[in-house]
C-alpha cells in the first residue's frame, strides 16, 4: 500500500506524472518486439507503475487521519529525521545541539497539527 495522500500535493503529483510518462516512453509501441506477449507487456507495465510509486510516494507506514495535511506530514517527516540525527550523534555537544533543533521542530509540528485539527473540527 502506498501513501497516495502525497498526490494531493501538486509538486508530488507533477513529479509522479513526469516520472511515469518518462518510463512509459519505452512502451510507446508495445507490440513491435519479437516474442512479446500481452502477458509480458502487462507485467512490464505493472512493474513500471509499481517502481514509480516506490520512488515518488513510498510505502504507507501508518494510517494517518484524513484531516492531517500534506504540509503537516512533511513536518512530521522532518521531525523524524531530526530524531534520527540525535540518535546518531556521539559527541555530547553535537547531541545537545541536535536535541535543541529537534525541540524546535517538535514545537512547530505540534502547533501545526493543533491548528489543522481545530480548523477541521470547526467544519
């Protein structure tokens, strides 16, 4: 299952369309090859679409609430990256700096989520 919620973001959608159209250029004339069957063409097309989904959208890790926006999901991903950076730091000063950056991003994420949730509840 892929995270199709990212397709609501116009940048991700255009990136997906461009990648998919570039990969389908090879299938412009699918029946010109020797020994190609409908089944083999289908398998190639299916593999192309699946690989494009993997590259652009990635797998869906959790079932997010419908009201969480793409921007909020991006901020959550940034927070995860900051948390991973904390765990990789070995020097105390670098770790403290990474912790401060994480705290700042965490405040932004929590504020963003609260604002989106309030906005959604008012509807």
